[in-house]
């Protein structure tokens, strides 16, 4: 997997600082990916949905700590703290072309799983209508990225 136009390279210390800032623990797969690619455009930019073969185009992965793309910390603060539309324990790391989010879970029962947040169907009383489990792990998510 390759990414274009990535932000400044991260260090382990950078990731630890952001984990502390967000009050979260990143998964090892997530850390490994971000140490290699800090945000950017994936060359394989479509997520292949396992159940029906549909594809969703990923606009970009958010950067961490450094500008260049939307920063994960900023998006998280906006969605979780300001707007209160993101449940606790979910970190947005990428967006599609329509303003929907791909989030990794830091919750113990869903640790390292990836969820799709369909913001066009957002309803705080019906989380099942806008949140969908799409990958059992971050690695599986990355492995399901394909060309158009």
C-alpha cells in the first residue's frame, strides 16, 4: 500500500503525545501505519465492502499532529466534543467524498475494529442506522482498499 502527499513523519513520541491528548490508546496496527504514512491519499482509494462488493471512495486519511490534511485531533474534537455526534471510543482516521467517516475503535470490546459512520443517516437515537462495522481489524481495512 502506498500513500501520496503524506504529512510530516511521526515518531513514537508524537503518537504517545496525541494518545494522551485524546485520552485514547492507538492499536499497534494503527500506530505502524501512521509511523509509515501520516495521512495522505491512498493509491488504492476505494474501500471494498465485504458483504456486497460495493465500493466507497476514500477522499483522504487524516494526518496526526502535523498539518497537511485535516488533522485527526481536530476532527475528533469537532465530532466528539463540540458536536457530540461521535460516540466515545471511536477515532476518525479517514473520510469519503460525501463527508462520512471511517473510525477505528479503541473500546475494549471492539478494539482495532473499523466502523463506517454514515453521517447522512445520523440520528443519536438510532446508532445502528449510521454506524456499521466494516472490518475486524485496521489491517483488514487497509487490505480491502482497491483500485477503482
